[in-house]
C-alpha cells in the first residue's frame, strides 16, 4: 500500500501578490522564459522588461495557458 503524499508546504503555490520580494524586478530567468512564452503564444508585444517578479509570474502563467505549455 502506498500512502498519498501531502501537499507541499513551500511557496510554490503562494499568490505572487503576497510575495515579500514581489515588487523586485523580475529575474533574468523569468525574463527569458516569459519572452519565449510570449513569442510561442503569438503575443510578443506583451513582453515588458520592466515587470516585477509578481507581475512576471502572473504573465508567465497566462502565457503558459495561451501557448499550451504544461
């Protein structure tokens, strides 16, 4: 018998609006990934290099849906 794994208790599911560093500029990794996703989704104009970490995270989620990236 296997025991079900409990939900992770880390910050992977924390709302970006609640991040302590959410107002910091997005990271280089976020910028690179977001630019690629925007291009894949056919909306490169949505990429903005001046986003915060929280804004970038939200847009990454949106672009992943549009680009059908899981």
